[in-house]
């Protein structure tokens, strides 16, 4: 009745205009920011700031303009960005209960993982899954010493594979294979040969999927999931890759089910299957097949790409700065020599090498925007009001390059981690693993991997760039920030 009366006065174009103005008014009224909400660039109606990239360089630039706490809008979702050591520490450490959750109902995660797993879960389920994973990491193979032995053994395979290379080569895949074998030992109870075609293929599919997931164009799926289900683009390739990776993990889990001996769990999957039986009366803890599949993928994703990318940066920095490489090798020769494997007991005696690895993580900046979180309650931060449910992103990049914390934030300077006597010094703003309740679960394991693999390689080889190699320190951004692929020459020492 209302519309037929309206048509008596205006034509169809006029009707569309009125309808649009009505939607616009509704949008302006219902989507209005609350008082004291963090400032940010003006959002377009309905779309928000989707034309503003979500890469760390853009975010760090916007922080210079709008301050350490600012906001963007993606579609109808408001995202608050937190930058600089002081503010990130305030959010993650001082107000640790306010920002301990992950955003829920993220369309991309729902599509890939059914919304389950360790990394993206919250509340009781997350607590139980994290506790279980933590205790597996601590107790697997007699604890950290057992893990150290596995890494040492793998470093021998890695050095052998480097030796076999004829001429310059891209080390990325070998480093990923070595690092993922540590996770494979933990999760599947065995490693894979570096020439295992099926496993290499899975690693490549997974690495590509992680890269695609970080692209702004892929993130658009989260804004318009229904529409983007039918639109071609990088998100489709990412989903296709994930479904193959999950199929592979599914097969591994099924093999474990077939020969499970509950009294003698061999690895994470076995231990999890046993826990599923024990926890039958507590479904809220989420010990079921879906969560096992997602948590296995979590281990792989979180544990492979990160450490391998850091090692890729490490080798690149050593080629770029040969005098630093020589100093590391001199320390290795003095403390370890050439007749035995590096071990974790060497680290306290190797402050320079330790500083170089820390500086690699700082300048490598491999997870520049951390992992997204959600405000669990209404919170005040830096004088701004952040309502419960708002998505939060902490710029770890801005912390690792904070001008107030680092003497030469833009250069590779191991001196950042050395005192005047040349001894190792810890730095508060060193947060590549983030901080607070969601701090990286694998920090200790990763630090062990970085030390043992890095020192083993430099104990055996002098690294030089392949012919004509430019060695760019500009990385490429997916979910992690990785060096542009390069070719390396390894000369036996
Ligand atoms: C150099 C290597 C690594 C770096 C730089 C790194 C960094 C990070 C960062 C920044 C986060 C997000 C923390 C947050 O939300 O505040 C994270 C989470 C996580 N990492 Fe790592 N990580 C590394 C290696 C590993 C390894 C080897 C594992 C395997 C055990 C692992 C397992 C995890 C898990 C399970 C989470 C999610 C924790 C949760 O949501 O409760 N990471 N990591």
C-alpha cells in the first residue's frame, strides 16, 4: 500500500534513490561508533575501508597519522589496531584478560576448519586444548631434551642435504622440510624423507595457502562470504589447497586409529585419541575428531612456516653481512668446534650467535600483525573505549621497530642484544612470539630449532650468494613476512 502510494508520486529511479537513502540513514544510525571509539580514516558506506590494505606497512603508516590506537572498518566489522611497545604491552600483558579471545565466526576459518581447533577457539575449549598441547610438548619423548635430540638428528639430515646440492640453490624447501619434520615427529611420530614427493607437495600446498590467506584480496572473503563463494580469486585456490592438506592429515589420523595402543601413545595424535576416550563425558572440552584434525593443522601451520621463514631470513642476513657471518663462525669454532653437534648447553656461551638469531627475528618481523584477537569485555585502552566483541590487531612489527626501544630500528644490528661487555642482554620489546595469554605455544621449541639449525649450518658451511643474486631485504607479505626467494652457495668449511 505504502509503495503503491509512493509510486503515484515518484518514478522507479526516484524510488531507488529513496530506498538507497533509507539504507544509508539506517547504516549511519545503527553503525555509529560509540563515544571515545578509536579514530581512523573515514569509512565508505557499507564497504568501510576495504580499499585500505591490511598489510603491516599501511597499518604502521596509519598509526603515525591516527595514533597508537586507531580503527578501520571492513564491511560492517570494526577492527582496532594497537601499535608501539607501550600500548601493545598494555593490551596484551597489563590488560591480559581483556584481549585473550580470538574473533569468532570468521567465515574463512569456518569454511576451512569448521570453526574448531586450538588457534581460533576460545573459552573452556581453548583452555583445555592449549593445556593438552602444552603438556604434550613438555612431556613428548622425555621432554625438552628429547626434542633437542630430534632437532640435532634432523640438523644432520639438513646439512647432508645442503652438501648434496650442486651449485646455487633456493634453500626454502629444505628448511621447511627440516622444520616440519620436527612437528611431524611430535604429531605423527615420524619424519619424512626430503625427497618424499607426496610430503613435499603437501608442504608446498600449505605454504601457498598460508601465503594466500594473508592477501588483502583473500581477506575480502570475510566481508562478503556468500558472494565470494561464487567469485574466482585467490581465496578459491587457498580453499582448494587446504582441502588437500586436510585430506592428508585425515589419512594420517586414520592410520593412527588403526594401530593405536592406548597404553603406549607414540605421538600427539595417539595421545589425543586416548584423551578423546577419557573426555567422553566432557563434550565442552572439545576432544573430538573435528578438533583433532584442526589442531593437527594448527601445529603444522604455526610450527613450520614460522621457523622455516625465520631461518630463511637468517641465511639471507649472513650472506648480506659476511663480517657478521665470520664472527658467528669464529664463536662456533671456539665454543663447539667441528667434531660434535651444537647443543642447547652451548647457547649461554655463545652470546654473539644468540644476539644474531634474536636480531634475525626482530628485523625479519615474520608475523608483523600477530594473530587477530577480540575484546572479551568493554575496555578502555589509551584513553579510547573498545566495546566487547571488537576485533583487535596488535602490530608486532611496530614493536620490533619501535623508535623508542631500539637504537637502530631499521638496520641489522646484533648489538641490540649485547651489553658493553659483549654479553647477551634481553630486551623487553623483543616480542616476535607476541605476549599474554595467547603467546605462541611453541616459543621454546622454536627457539631451540632456530639455535640448533642455524649453528649447525654455519658450523658446516660458509654461505655466499648465487651468481648475480641481488639479496633484497624487502620481504614478500602473505600471512608471514618472508624473504623474496634467493639462491645460495654453500661452501664446506
Ligand atoms: C619462529 C617461530 C615462531 C614464531 C615467530 C611464532 C609466532 C607466533 C605468534 C606471533 C603467535 C600469535 C600469538 C597471539 O595471538 O598473540 C603464535 C601463536 C601460536 N603458535 Fe607460534 N610462532 C613460532 C613457532 C611456533 C611453533 C614451532 C609452534 C609449534 C608448536 C607454534 C605454535 C603456536 C600456536 C599453537 C599458537 C596459537 C596459540 C593460542 O592461540 O593459544 N609456533 N605464534
